[in-house]
């Protein structure tokens, strides 16, 4: 069934991500959805995988006849190279047609991603590979200097430009600043990440003085470094904090294996020793325990014993001592006895 494709010099991009679309059915549905959106066609969510594949091949043929190029960009390409690889085979096989005008670009951090391809897929692969090496620290610092240093003809007062650039030069030569850049590049060395960092640093500029300071860059770095685990810890109830501290105490005692029952024994011993009012029924404690599992702050020790009741399965703590200590300090409702108990265990 033919579909209209107007002539266009700029290729139409279809973007897929292996973390979301590595399943063939999901990928073909997403490609069909993007094609329908581009060409103002109605998209059927009920279409089968075979229907979507046939639709994609028809669209490739029609767009090729209309001299319109389709660019498929597959992020996390190595994840598409797992399983039966039907999607990759279908796309690369369709490109063998003389009428097809399509390009498939796979993006992956794995150097051996092409070696994961099946023989039938590899035979249709052009074997063109581009290796992008991350920028060095020196290159990144030169980019930062180029973007932040003010030009003499910027139109700003000459005295301000001189003072501003002088302060920045001192910051750039500081070892602390180089450490900030290093930590950023360890997490994400892309230019877009550096630009986001600089934008945030400028937003933290002291508006009274009009100058950037080391504090501006430190705040920007802190805001760039996401800490989802710390965010989860901030929302915990007092009972959930007690459970984490009990698990930490058991690990400090070098107890190789423990479960919910062991944790409750530790919890009761704390209640008996300190006579606190934070006493909860076992059913309430178990719900808090399950909540910690759901948040992935704790996990089962192994996959053995899946048929066991949850309270008897070995568990382990996924929160470091530093993270737990910081969360206890930041939690305004945390009982003083719990903080003291944790500190005592840390330094004994």
C-alpha cells in the first residue's frame, strides 16, 4: 500500500534506544509510530509485529522512490545485538534494495559491538566504524576558558573585564578546579555535559559582585552529580532507618548471613537496651522491610531459597556507611538515640 513521501533534503531521523526498544516487537512498533507521526498518518496500537514490519518496508520503498532518506539512530546498539536480532536483519536487508535510501547508525560504548552480530546480520553490515576518543582534561579546560573568558571588545567596562578574567584565571589554575573537571569527566565527558555544568556555574554567580567564584563551580558540580540513593534515604520513616541501622550493626558484627528475623532480634535488643518509645509490631516492621526492598536500598543476598518465605531469605545492605551516616544527620525527625547508636558502632 503506497504512502505519500514529499521530497526533502534533510534526512528524517528515527531514534531508538536499546534500553527501551531492544525487544523486536517494541522496536517495530516505535518505528511505525515515528513514521506515522512524520507523515501524518494514523498509527494503530493494535497492529501486529508482522504488520509493523511490512509497513516499515513499504515506507522505506516509498521514501526511497521519493528521494527521501531515513536515518535510523540506534543508541545502546549492543543491546539490539542480543537475542534473535530480527530487527537489525530486517533493516539491513531492506537497505540492500536499490530503491531504499536509509542509513542505520549504531552507537555503543562497547568496542566489540559488531562482533555480537549474527552471521546473517554481519554479512549485511558495511563494517564502517568510527571511534570517538573522549577529550583530555587539558582540552576540556581550554574549552571552558574559551567559553568563560570575556573578550576585550565585549562592550563591558574595561576594568570589570580585566578583573573578571583575572579572577577566572586564578580559579582555572587551582588544583581544586581541576579536581572538579576530573570528577565531571569521570561521569560524563561529553561537550553537552560540560556546557550544562558551565550554565549552572554561571547561574550560581554572585550577583552583587558580578564575579564567578570557586563556590559557583562547586555548587554547579554538586547539582550535576545526581544521588538518587540519597534522595531515597531522605524519604524514609523512622522505622525504616532503624532497620537499616540494625543491618549495619549486624554487618559490623561480621555476621555473614542474616534475614528479617535476625534484623528483628537486633531491633528488639536495641529497644530493650535503650527503652525507646519507637516500638512497632512485627507486621508493621515487615511492611517497612518490604518497602526497603522495593526501593532497592536492601536486596536479597542470592537467588537461592526463592521458595522460602521472605522473612527467612538472606538479605544484604545496599547503602554504604557514609551514605547512611549522612542520611541520619540530614533527617530532622531522626531520634538522637539512633544517631548516637550508629556513631558508637562506627567508631568502636
